[in-house]
């Protein structure tokens, strides 16, 4: 093994060791402090902890656009490249995530995710989806709460944005939440898209961490794009007058109302996907506030 190879192994090992130390710290915080329905307490710990994780892995972070405010319910829809995405967003905008149920079984990460309130969903089970949608609508009613989803339903190498699943926008319609499209990009020292963080092709979590730990000059870009106003709860319904209830999550009984809601969530999904895809395809250009 050459000196350069030995140095590379040392750097990777050192970064992962420091990240592991942060994980232990996160476990203790989650165990002692975060089992409470306190949004501000969770955010106060999650933001610096997530930023520290990026720092020990030597990942820079560039933020573009205006961050969501607390004046209205916030529903973030982002493209999905890596397991890092959650920490990248939390480093600047602490958020409660909706994630696929498989993540609950990840070593350490899964337990941490569950402890900080991540909402796990089995999209193949309609009843489970409705139950989670109910919980999302309830969380969006809490002052200062933000909910984030990865509507592609899978990760990519970051070069494309897959269609957004409209069903995941049901809670935004039910709660009348403002949808904030967010584009995530990873670039190298030259500003060229990097696929190093991409969590694809059956790569294990440990292998992905090892690969990321060996990267030099890796940077994450977060582009907060122009928000989309969701229709007010109950808008377009035939006199039901219900909002923020199971009728919103499961869908109203009236066929005309149900059809209207399907159109609303498809419109939100299409607009959000279009804005995120434009940033990814354009290499991050012309995005601030647009």
C-alpha cells in the first residue's frame, strides 16, 4: 500500500470514527431529551447536530433561496439522492421527515430517525398511508412544525428527478399547507455534479459512508425554490365543511370532492417536480427565489 493509499484510509477511518462519536452523542440526546412533543426542543438539538455531522465528514453546504418561515404550515418536497439528504436539510431547516418503513430497520440511523419523530410509511398498504396522512395533518397544525417528503419514492444518482408521487401531497391539500420545493445537489471542487453520495444500486450504508468519507471537496447544495400555495382545506368540496380530519387524509365520500382533491394533489406534485427538475437539469443555475 502506497503512502497516498495509507493516508486515504486514515482520513476515511478518522472521519467515520468522528461521525460514529456524533452518532453516540445523538443517541444519548434522543434517549434523554427528544421523547417529548416539543418542536422547538427537537429543532434546537437537531440543527447543530446535523451540521456537525456534515462538518466531521468534511462536506460543505451552500444554501440558495429563502428558507420557509413559521407563519403557515410548511410542507417540503425534495428530490432524493442520499441518506445524507436528511442531515443536509436539517442542518439549515430542522424538519420532521416522512420516510419509507425500511429505514426504521437501519442500524443506529433507524432508531435515531424514529426517536426524533420520523413518520414511517408503507406505501403499498393503503390503510397505513391514510393513518400516516392523518398524523402528518395533525403535525402541520403545530406551530413551527415542518414536514418533508421525498416524493420520488426512491433515490437517484442526482442527474435526474423522477416523477413525484401525487399521493404523498394529500396531507398538504388536507392541511392547506404551503409546498416548498427543494432541490438537492452534490458537487465536487469544480462545481460539477458528484455521484459519490448517491445511495443507489444496492450499496450498503457502511459502504456508502466509506465512499463519502474518502471524497475531497464534496459540497451539498440546497435550493429553496418558490413555494406553491396549496388550496385551503375544504376548498372545492360540496358543503362538507371538514378540514384537518380523517376526511382529508382518506378522502371525502362525495365523488366530485374526491376527484377535485386528486386534481389538486397532482397539480402540486407536478409543479414541485417541475421546479426541482429545472434546477437539477440546469446545474443549479437560475434558482434563487425562482
